[in-house]
C-alpha cells in the first residue's frame, strides 16, 4: 500500500502557520509594552521581563526540543509545542498582574522553542525533493513576514481592541494548526541521543541569574545580596555548564564546534548584533509612544522601513555572497546598523521629527538584511552535515541570549541615568542608552572582520537548515531565491 500523498501547498501551510504565529507574537508584544505597562501598572523592570521571559525560555529549551523530537518523534513534540503555546497565549490574555503575565510568557517561550526548530525539519521531510528549495523559501518568507508585520498588526489590534487581543488571536490559529499538522506533516525521528537535561538546567539558570541581576541592579542596589547573589551564581552555573558540556557523551552544545573560526566569530557577531539592535529597539519603541505620543499603529507604520526592508534585501545577499563573500556583507551590514541606531539616538528629541529619523530606519533595515542570511551561512560554512542542526540551533540560542542581555543592559543604563517612562523624563537618558546599542553594533562590525572571507559560500550552501530566531527569518527566502536564480553548471565529461 503506497503512502498517502499530501499536497505540497498544504504541507507548507501546516509548517509555516505556527511559525508565523510565534514570530508575530513576540514583535506584537514589544509594540504593546507601553499599553500593557499602563494597564497592569508594571515597573520598568517588569516591562523588560514581558519580553525576556519569552526570550530566555525560548533560548533555553530550543536545543532540548530538537533532541526530544529526534528521540520521541518530531511531529509529536511539534504538536506539544503548538498546544503549550496556544494555552499559554490564553493565559497571557487573562493575566491580571505583571507576575502572571511574566510566568505565562515564559511558558509561551517554551512552546515556541518546540515549534520553531522542528517546523522546517518536518516540512523538508514532507515535500518532494524537487519542491524543497521553494518550500524552504516560502517558509522563510512567512517567518520574515511575521517579524515585519508584528509591530503593524500589533498596532492595529491595540487601536481596535484591548491589549489582551494580541494574545487571543493566537488561540484560533493554534486550534487550526494542530489538526492541519496531524494531516499534512508525517512524523519522523532522528538519532536517539540522550537528552542533556543537566546542560539545559545549568545554562538556563545561569543566563537567568545574570539577566535577573542586571535588570534589578538599579532598583535593588548593585551591592545588595538580591543582585550580587544572582550575578555570581549565574556566572558560576555558566562555568559549570561549560565544564559539563566538555565531559557529557551527548552534549547540548558540542564545544568542539567552537574550534572552527567561522562558527566562533559568527556567534560573537550574532550575540553583539542582537544585543545592540534589540536593546536599542526596546527604548525606541517606548519613545515613539510615550514621548512622541504616537499610538501603537502609528509606531508600527513608522518603523516599517526598518522591519520590512530585510524581506527585500536578504534575498539579494544570497546572490551577492558567493561573489563578494559573507564577511564583506556582514561587516557592511553591522556598520550600517550601528550608524542607523546612532543616528536615531541623535535625532530623538522632545518633539518627533520623523523625516529626520527616517534615514536611520531605512539604513537599519538594509543593515539587518545584509546580516541575516550571510551570518547563517558563516555559522555553517565548515560544519559537517551531522552538525548542521546543532550549529544552527546554537547560533539561534546565542542570538536570543543577546536579545535578553541587550534589553537588560541598555534599559539598566537608561534607568541609571535617571530615565523614566514619562513624556518629560525620557529623552536625556534615552539618547545615551540607545547610543550604547550603537556602540555594541560597532563592536559587532569590528568582530566580523575576523571572519573568513566566505567567498564561494552562498546561502544555498545548506538549504535545509533553518535559522530559528526573529533575526534570521529571511534567510530561508534568500536560500530559495539564490537557488532559483543560479543556473546549473554543465557537468564536465
């Protein structure tokens, strides 16, 4: 009896719909922070945790979800992720206190950690080889669209409804996604390795301790036990994680991968790039709504040149990178991003001058687009096929850690300089805080100079390997366009 054939389009929808839901959700929440903060009477520290609870949970459980999927069935773990994400979204919508929302967001992040990395693996196994590159490209485009439209859709929802609607919209999507995945995505398993639970615990608690200490440093005092203990304990746990990973049989993060210069430097760049960019974005989003008085929809429209540009720029990098090399594109992209964030910092004033800020938004979008696909290619340039999933997952995890650290550090600078989330207490502290983001992005550009040239390595080098975080959503689209535009070489007789 032959296996049931599922239409390729249906498999693409089944794999892409939950990913769109996950990527859209996090950017929607970022846009809604001022509204949520006012309604729940949240402090600046709690506003950070509305984002960081999701980000840290996502980063902590992503590689574990891949391992569990290989062992117990990828579709099974994928479906569990959808259910967890959907139920926790409802819990977010029903939250009546900042603490309840933070816990619900952390659970939501754990669900997303099972959705993102497994969706593309399931898709690749569901479509014919002839349609694989197109399917990957559409998957990447849908993911990137979730990132690009997040602020816009979030703004539209907030204008028409209350903030809880940004979470309720996930529920019907989740209800549809479960039976669709059961029908259209056949289950598969991988190499049954032992799950490195100890590594997950050590890394997760270590990063949590460091971020918690940074977030609470200003309010509790940097020398207080409530800050020093988490910082020291977090650092100690991270050291223990490295020690553990060097000795466990099936490590969560194989340390041998860092012997490759391209992998190591690309991860340093990914960490600093995410740190500078998302730390600055956190402050800029508040500026547009709190100081300039723009509603969430208006803020989404104003930032569209930044969020939409990568959808158009990233595919072009897939064509350019084999010719000029990934290093050039990444360095130029980081420099553009640093200049853009620096320009936005200098043009923030008590009265909004959007025309003056617009070049910064445009340059920022172009810079992100130049970095997305090439950095994924640099991570995987010298990896063996069996290490691709671990390497890609490690890069995504490190970049998510950069997001959490960036928001924590930049906001700590803002609060330390006397900044308040009020129209009159914002600008003087916000300018140097966003400037810190620009400085870190400049450091990312300097670090990228240590990358190998990367000539001859296109985005198509590893077409079946996903980039799981919000900063890499356009890489799949770049892969598909590159494959479509390259002519096959005539074989030598």
